[in-house]
């Protein structure tokens, strides 16, 4: 029987650390449910000690998720570990993931600790964590640039203290596949108790080799856990992409000979949900989930595909969820069809009243747009949490006037902490005027560093999806808004970014 490869998803932790990708509690919960549907083995739900918001999100995920292990990151200190354990209390299966840097550079310059102090702290933290639960992962941050002898001593010691998974990150994306694979193999052969833990890889994509390095860590090194994220979201150039690793191991089972629990048919929905929530657009030629991944434009390819699919296709589009996603809803679709689609998309509304409100919005949208795609539904339910008064800033209505040769003017009505306010402003264009009208009341002082509009489903009849990136006091957030009217979509995106700035005000970064 083939051995199992554990899929550890860190979209909600490492992915969220990518500038602008911060998510609200409800957004994280929705994605966690989709990850459970995808049957990932471990969901790293966040870093409990980083902020109250993250603590609450992990707690909500721990209480809701039944099938996957729920994990929290923690630095190697008692306070972080206790907070992680506290947030995970309600989980059916919980894991604490504690880490400390082991490279000379990080120990000296960042931690200002000697190697002996790091070794002691690593041991002490794993011992402390192990008294709180049995599933403990230890990561040696910047492991790939660490000195081998020291790394072996740390790993042996933490396994003796009870660590059950040993993660060997290439934190800065410096590795190349063959060397990284050999590195893991060498560590496993040198650490005397290496067979007492599962070995894990965690690779960043700075040189575009995160997936190749992870797979080499598995094939050459014998690692049996891969840490990865949906769409490869993550610090800087990102992390190892879950969809690529899963499909590589599945498609090339002849080579890897490993079993996976993942149900790949939910990959596309997960990819879209993460992209829509974070505002990180998926490039069209991205493997597995890009819009062109299964599109054959050239005549020769189309001809080949019509004669025999495997002439140009090594995977079937439907195996990763493409065909399922073509189902569209319209004006005549009833509440049951809507509810079923929500369920298929992994969206669970908080109450029947929320479902009724979302359905009313769906009907409103269907009056303005003949076909409703999954992206439209996801956009609509994302807005639902805003409209339900859970957020500080919520859109109510907008009126604007623009005419050639005249200065555009906009009036925006919104709620701030539940109280309705309105303001009028002029701007260069209707979008600029609307955002200035919002700022009359909010006065955020934030700087806009990105504004982009994308047609959700292709045509001019489709909804415009706007992404806004704001920066304030060193914090960067993305907001996403969708509406057939792109000025309204812009106002909603702007408010969504303001809400994230508001809710992330107290956050501490993991690798700071
Ligand atoms: O990249 C890294 O080293 C990490 C650790 C915290 C696991 O994300
Ligand atoms: Zn990382």
C-alpha cells in the first residue's frame, strides 16, 4: 500500500501574511469550510497571538471544522503557545505549530540569541506545548540556510521533547530542487530519532521553485507532509501552490506513489474563493486554476483534443472542478437552487435570515444580469457580512453625475458603526468623487496603492469586480467589491479595505 502524503494548508496563515491579503473572521471561516470540503489534512488557521482578530478566527474555525486538523502557529514562548491552545480548545483535532529560527544569520541579527539559547528555547517550548496537546509541529525557521550540525541537534532534541512533525522551511526561497531534496534526506539520516516524527517541507517561491523544491523534498528527501497554499498565496513571491502539488502527485502517481486525502474536484472553487476574498487575481496561464489552464486556442490542439483528449491533456478539467463551475443560475432560479449552489460552493450562512437576505440580493442581481455565475454568488455573500452590520463601514447607496466638460460629483450614503451618514464630493472622475465622498466622513488618512477593475464573467453585462489596496501606518490591505455598476463596486471595495484596516489595527507579524 502506498504511503500517505499529508497536505497542510497554510492559506489562512502564511497566505494571509502576504501584504494586502488579510481576511476577516468570517472570510477565514468560509475559506476553512472550503478547505475541509477539499479534505486537506491540516488547516493552519492563523497565528493566535498575533491579534485578537486572529485569535477569534482560529477559535471560530476550531469550533466549526470537524474533519481536518486545525492548527495555530506560535512563536517558541509560553504565552504564544498558551494562546494557541486556548484558541484551539473547541477543535476535534488540534495542532500547535511552534517555531524558532535556527540559521546563524537569524539567530544573531533577528533574535539576538546564541545557538545554545535557541536550542534551550526550542526544547522548552515543545515540552510546554506537549503538555497541552499531543499533536505538535516544530519548525526551524530559515532551516535551509542553517548549519547542518546545529540543525540536527535542535531537531533531535525537539523530537525527544515530543514534537510529532518536523518542518524544514526554505523560508527565503533560496533552495533548488535537487539540493533541497538531498538536504532533507541528509537530515533524516543523521538525526537518530528521525523515524519518530513526520518530516515536512515548507518552501517559498522567491526563485519560482517552491513547488519543485517541495516535491523534491518528498521524492528525494522522504518528507511526508507538504505545507502549501491555495493559488500559492504567501509572503513575498508566495508559497508552494496546493493545487500544483496535489495535481502533480495525483497525475504522476506512477512516479510519486503516494496517497492523498484531497478531493481535487473542489480545487477550483477554493481558488476562486481565495482570489475573490483577498483580491489577488489568478494569472490566466496559472497551472490547474488559471482561466487558460484547459483552454486550447490553437487549431492543431483543438483538432487533437476532438480526436482524443489525451493528445494534449494530461488532466481532466472536471477533475479539478472546472465543469461543475459552469452551472449558472438566473432570474427563474428558486431559493432551493440558490441554497444548493451555496452549499456546493462551501458557503454556510450564519442563519436562515441571512440566507433569505442573500437570496433577495441574488434576485435583485438576477433582474439586472441574465446569468449569475459562482463568482457573482461569492461576491454577493461576501457583501452579506458587511450588510449584516458586522463591519464598521457599510455601503447604503450612491448617486453620481458626470458629463463631458463638467467636474464629476458623487453623494455616498453609508453606515459607520451602524449610524447612517452621507457626504458629497467632487473628483477627477465618478470613482474619484465617490471615494472622496466616503473620506469626508471616514478621514482614514490611508494612501491608495492599487486600484483595478476586472469583469467577473467576461462581458460588459457582467459584474465589475474592483480591488483596492490601501496603506496606512505600515499596514497594507486589499478590499474587493462587486456590482454591475463599477462606481458602486469601487465604493464597496474601498469600504471593504477600510474595514480591514479597522479590524487589523492591533496585529503582530509572525516573522517580525
Ligand atoms: O517560512 C517560514 O519559515 C514559516 C515558518 C513560520 C514555518 O512560515
Ligand atoms: Zn513561510
